[in-house]
C-alpha cells in the first residue's frame, strides 16, 4: 500500500526523494527518521493523525499531503461504522509500516 500511495512523494525508501518531491513547494520529510526526530520514540498516534488528516486542519495554507482518511472512507457505504473501521485499518497498516522503516 505504501508503494502505491506514498512513493511518488516520499520515495521507495521513505527518504522524501520521490519523483514528485522536487515539484512541491514544501520539503517532503524523510519518513525513516520520524522516531529519531522524536527522541527515539516512534509517535504512532501523531503519525496516524497526520496520515488520516480528517481531524487536523491548519487554519491557513494548503494541505500538501492527501487526506487519506477521506480517501479511504466510503461515505456511501450502507454501514458507516464498517466504513470508518476499514479506513482506520488501512491507516493503521501504513503506521505499522512506517514504524518498521525507522532508522537509529
């Protein structure tokens, strides 16, 4: 899933060097150093909220990363709880993957 959704900006290895990165107005972060930037602890919940994006919106400025929470959520699903659970599980999979690529 990471390969399909994230590599265009973050790169295959997660270092922020994907083919779209040079075209963005913001620097794409190196995802392999998240834990290092947070004192050696991987902030899973913060990463989860960043990927989800549904609940945190800056007061001004454009969001550069897609709001994956809405992209994963099927608003037309007959069962809202199931649709939310599916979106959450996809985000959780990305968080687990990002936790696994952390470097010391």
